[in-house]
C-alpha cells in the first residue's frame, strides 16, 4: 500500500530527529514523507533538509511563504496537498507527529490489512504508549457539555471522555475495534476518505480540536473509524512542549466551546455561567497559592484569562 507520512514540525528538533530515524527504519520500502516546517529556529529545518536529501524522489520539505498561516491544521493540510500533488496515486496518508515513534513496522502492516479488508473504514488509529511503556490516550468519545463544565482534569479522573467501551474484533490476526474519535498521534487515513470528507478545518480549529472535528465529520457522514491493538507505537513529548502550546489552555477552551456549539447549538451557551464560576473558583484558589508559591503565577494568570474569556464565549 503506497502511503505518505505527513509531519508538521515546529521547534522540537530533538523529537523530530528521533521520529524521522524510527520512521525511516520501520516505515516500509514504499514510504513517502512530506514535512511541513512552520518556521522553526532550533535546527529542525536543517534536520528535515538532510532527511529529504537522502531520498528526494520520495521526500519533500514544505515551508510557509511570507505571511502564510503556520497553524497546526494548516500545516497538515498544506503537507497533504503537496503530497497528493506530487504522488497522485497515493492510497493513504499517515499523520505522524514529532512526538510519535514507530518502533517497528508491525502496526502499520496491521492497519493496512484492516483497510484492505474493510473498504468502509476511513481511517485507522493505534493503541499507543509512552516511552516508559505506560498506556497513552489514543482517542475519545464525543465531547459533552457536562465534561467541559467539570474541566479537563476532573473529567479525565472520572473517565468521562474515555472512548466508549467496545468489543475487540479479530481480522486475519489484527485486533481492532470501532471508535468515535481517534487522535492524529498517529493516524492512517485513506486518501480517498480525505478527498471525500475534506481536510482539517483550519479556519475554525487552527490548533486544538481539529482532529476531533474531522473525526466527528466523518462519523456524521457515515464513515467508520477504527483503532488497532498495536505494540511499538509511541506518543510521548517527553515534557518538550512546542511553542504552539504556549497558550494551550485558552486555545483548548476556545476550540472546545466552538466544537460544542457545532454539536449542541445554542444550548452550549447555557453552560457559560457555570464555566465562569469554575474559572473564578480556580482563580481564587491559585491566587491564594501564589502567595506562598510564586511559581504558580503563570497558572494563575492563565485562569484569569479564562475567566475573562468565558464572559464572551471564549472569543
């Protein structure tokens, strides 16, 4: 199966180098790669350039033009566009992030087997682990207003956004199950499904929630998403946050509320007073803690920003 790895890179050179090394070693003989670099200044461009130079017929580096959007969603879309233009006969797109590692080729072969046997499957994700072997999240259930009001940490502890339990099935030795949402960490998508359901919504969800919105769009249109029970697929940023993550908290709330509005309509506005109350409580608690621990000040300021933003629906 002819596929291309789509990588969006931004100032995480150490992660990028290792991710590319593992992809090169375990990606298969027909691996193609397109890297979109969003304007890195830490050596990532040089790393990507050297990688592409090893096999320029199957590898591309795309960099933004002057004043071009450099958001995560746009970078993925731009890289996919470049890939489909360069190799029109591509069968699959492998969304592979810089904090992914492919420790063997088994997982990809399993996903290919599933796609070949089940033509109705639009995309396949993978069970993933961190480097220490502990389980990492591969997907979620459809977002709810209740979970958003409670907040990410409490919702995670209560398992409110964990994928809905489903029976694992077996197909030619591949264990898989359907899923509502599978994250792009990584995700193997049929090129035909990308054309059918469209690219990531970079206008409404430039950073956070773009993969979730895409999955929901596929499901609403009758597409099927699956995850394979795989080993050797790692998702671990090793506490190396991208500069994209500098405003992660506000970005998440803004995007999640917009996503909830697309699902629940005007009913979503009814939870804004509850969100304002949660942010106020968190701000008061963090403000008091800052008196004893000044290191908490950035978190306190982030909560103040959320408190203010909740008054206008996080606009």
